[in-house]
């Protein structure tokens, strides 16, 4: 009787990680191109995504820009999509491999398993030798963990009161404190909401890579009343945590309606003809939340705490 050797250990890479964020957020940053472009790839890489269809047989077209300026074109086809459980995609451009990502809910954490199976042992050896794929995958999953932890922490700060209000939410690449001290001097007001909150004030999570001293000192959240009761809010969104702040994505008008019905009415009306960046839905941090760019290019977010 002829038998088939099913041992694939000589042509696969496996890695697992306990991520310090709920499964809903981990799934979101894995499947939303506006998120994944910020953390994908080894250290030093940036990304351009032209298509990402999260459905069976959906296409994923990605260009990775290396630190030396080299572009690496990638094309994949999603073969299996089970929300909050599993993603399977086939990398159809060279090098060819099948990737399986499994998500396991562990309360406020997510256990993620990442498996890459190459077509042949020879191809596996070449990829590891030439591109250091094993080390690249390790760096990639660490970037993912840092990114989801930063997102989780920032989003918990988006709303600290249940009163309806309108704010302007700003993102800075690392100089929020400088900017807000300047705004404070201009308007002659004092910081609200507990003053300047820093990333270093957040209790360390088990398994979370330690923050550098510079990152610990960055601003997690700050609020400053200006004119007519209007509130400026802001956070640092540095490149070291996987963010890319550019003119155009660094400012949102933040609306905090007092009912879910009003939140949906405003979201539907303002987003018509625009681009929805996050569909309106109940979020894990207790809010009814969504974001979009309207048809005139203005960024908005709505955030309602009604139960």
C-alpha cells in the first residue's frame, strides 16, 4: 500500500501570541485596510492597499514599501472567512503560500495563531534565507499587538461623560502636549477631564512589550475647553505604535449625541455620498460608534454611550 507523507514541518512557519485587546478589535484591525496598512509587515515597512475584499474568493492587492525604497507587490485570495474565528488566504504571487490566522476569544484578550505553509521545502528555505520571513513574521505580530493595544486604550478615552456634546478630535504624531500648551495659552483655559493623561499611566498588560520612556511620556488623551463651551480633544498617534498621521486624517469633528436614535440619524444623513471608515455599531468599550468622511472630505466620528 502506498502512503502519502503529510508532514509539512519542513515548509511552514507558525507563531502564536496573546494579544492585549478584545477579539472584536483584533478582527477589525485585521480586516479593515485603514487599520492593517498601519501595522502590516516587518519593522520599517509601509503599505499601500488598493483592494481588500474580506469574503471567500475576495482579492487582496497590497504593495509593501521597504525601508530602502523597494516596492514588493503582493496579491492574495481569501479562501475562508469566519468572522472572529478564522481567516485563510492564498498568497498567489511569488512566493506562494497559504496563510491561516485563527482567533480565540479570551475575554479582554485574544489568542492569535498564525500559520504559513509554503508550496515546497526549497521555496521555504529560500524565503527564510533571503527575506528572513520567520523574523519578519515575529516583528509583524509584535507590531499588531502594539497597534491593537494602543487602539483599545485610545478608544476607551473617547467618551468620559454621557452628556451630548460636540468636540474636535485631533491626532498628533508625538507633539500633542506642545500643541495643547500653546492652545491653552491662547484661550486662557484649563485642561478638563483629569488633565493630561499619558500612555505611561496605563497599567502594564501581561505579555505586552514594554513602552520606551519616550512613548510612556506621550499623551494618551487631553481635553481643553476653548470658546463657547467647545472642547478640543487629542491624542498622540506616533509611528512607533504603528500610526501614520498626515494632513487630512489628523482631525475629526466628534459628535456625542445622547441617544442611539439620534446618533443613527446623524450618521446616516452626514455619511450619505461619503466614505464610511467604520460602520455604526455597538462597540466593545460600551459605545454606539462609527466614523466616516463626508462627501466634502470632512472627517466625522459619532460616539453615543446610551445603553
